[in-house]
């Protein structure tokens, strides 16, 4: 199948560029949008990044504010992660993971490299799984197989996110004074 062989090849070869190959000069919004089209695998125009999306991600704190109207390597790293993750998780979960992965205790370049390494493995695994699923008469079976893989990975991802949230909550200091009283009152009103 022509479309499937193209997809399999793109899964094997199309990758976000490494940190040191991201542009080392600032880009304007239209350049960012064009650049992001090359960073992720897309087949439909509908799933591309738009200026409105970038502005919303910036307003919500998922992406750092632009320097004037220009975006640098850091922005491209964040937007690459967002363009990949937005297909499989909520903005709230993306926010948690991106802050942990790209903005944690290590430099953003290291977080981006770790993200890209994980993405490489996932894309290679999927391309390998496609090898045995090229029969046109079994398209539904193949689609179900990949949907179930996505489901299983989604369940695992959700649990990891929940554990990460629990760990963060345990590390936060307990509220005191008026804030603690408001939280207790809110908790009793929820019951």
C-alpha cells in the first residue's frame, strides 16, 4: 500500500532536529509555523500549528513569552513537544510533563534531547509494528491493533502522570492560616 509505505518511511526517518540544529537566530511567527511543519509528522492540514494556538499556549504558560515578536530555540523545543503531545493528552497533562521534561532541573537542551530520544524509540517501534500489517484486506485489524496500542500506552501514561502529580503534591508545603481554612471549608462543601 502506497500510503502506508510512505507513512512507515516517514516514521523511520522524519524526526525533529537536534537542539544544536534548531535555528540559532530568532524567528517570526510565520517562520515558526512553517518550521514546525517540518518538525512533526503531519498528513492533514487540519492538524497543523496556528498562530492562535501558539498565542493560547503562551497565555496558558505552556510556552515562554516571545522576545518581542521573535521566537528562539527554546520556543521551538517547547512547540515541538506540544505538537507531538497535543494529539494524545490534555493541555493540563502536557503542561505538567513539559515543565518536568524541558524545564526541570536540567538545561532545556538536555530535556529536549531526552524528549527526542523517547520520540525516536516510539516512532521506530510503530514503524516496526507496521511491517506485518500492510495487507489491504486487513486494514480494520491493523487500525484496531494500533488503537489498542495507543490505548495501552495512554493508560500507562495517565498513571505515570498521576504518580507525578502525587509526588509533587507531597513535596508542596501544607497550607497555613487563612488559606488552609479556605481549603478545609471548600473540602467540606464538596462532600
